[in-house]
C-alpha cells in the first residue's frame, strides 16, 4: 500500500491537464477518471472489511455472493459511472488526499489484525472483478486493493 501511495502521488504530480483528459488503454475512462477509479478500489476494500469480517465469522456469504454475482451488470454500470463522476468532481490533488486517508485507515486496521482475523474467509462475486476469487480471506481482500491499483496503473496513458 505504501508503494501505491508513492506511485499515485508521482502520477498526479507529473500529469498535465492534457494527460488527464487523454483516453486510457483498455478502458472507456480518461486518465483522470481512471485515477479516481484506482482510489475507489481502496475505498471498496475499506468498505468491505467489516462485511468480510462479519460474514467470515458467520459463514453466511455463499448466497450473498451468488446474489451479487447475478447483479453484475448494474454493478459494472455503477462502477463505470461512479468513476466518471468521481473523476470529474475531485481534482487530482483531492484524489491524492483521499488516497492517503484511505490507505492510512487500511494500514491502521491491518496493524491490529490477528492471524485468525486475517484468515477469515468470505465468498465473493468473481464476475465483478478479475481479481475477485470465489472465496477470499481478509488478507486476500487487503491485497486486492493493490492488485486492482497495479492493474489499472498499467492502463494509464500519462
């Protein structure tokens, strides 16, 4: 996560207005929108943590994941439009501040995780994201944010 933070700040620092408005490789987003989407990935991780801990303890996640998987089309539309809007509403500097706050919160939470909590498992909707697997541990979900970030970093055309 620390490397993602450094990389994000470097990307934002060197991006010109022209760079930010340029289309990315392999997405329908501009660089600015994709930068927001990269932050959004970590926001999703932060939001997922209470759910993964709870459903991991209860063992009730299989049906939940199946329902989410069936809703993949609306999810993909919301995911796309949310990043379009977020990328337009937030300046790159504001995105960097949001990234910093989110990563600090995740790092604080990770620091107090136990081996037992990191090994809790929840079923996931693999149709939502190529880095979602049918089951993921809490540790996998922490790692997902960086996998998502690194994947999209390669699609930027800055």
